[in-house]
């Protein structure tokens, strides 16, 4: 949602309302894979192949270690909104941080730092 044309207070109210709508969140990444097995006579090696799967895995970090869990299609559908909520939460937090920085810069008279210029390579 574009909030640049609104006052900081209005943008903050909108962010709070959107944050309040978020339900459960699950961190991590979902991967859906179709695989071939090692049996040369299996249908997964035919032309066209009939791959095995789908296999759904959920990967996340726990205490600095990668943890992967296999999910059933039913579990994926049940928890998909929680993964989507996590993505939306991160977006909203980023918007809140940007709004906070902009508001602090305006309140203190700090000029925002200009973006670094990219140097052109000489041929």
C-alpha cells in the first residue's frame, strides 16, 4: 500500500490496523519438489516422465541450525496462510521502519543520506 501521500500519523494508524489483522505466523521457506527415483525401469524415467511427488518441505533455522520438516499437502494448505502472514508481517515491519526513519529525520532536521552513485567502468 502506498503511504507517501498521507501524514505520518495516518500512515502509522494504517500500519497498526494492518498489523492487528495478522494471525499466526510461521517462519521459513516452503519447497515443493517432484523427484526421480533410482530404479531405471520406473515410470519416472519414461518419456514423458511421471515424477514422484509432490514432496513438500518446510525449512527454517532453529538456534542457528537448519531444520527441515516434510509436510503433507493437507498440512501445506492448513498452514499456508501462516507462511503468508509471516511474509506480510515482514513487509509491514519494513514499512514501519521506513516511516519511523523518515519521521525522525523530519523531526530532527536530519537530511537523509543520498544514495551512493555507481561508478562507471572504463573500457
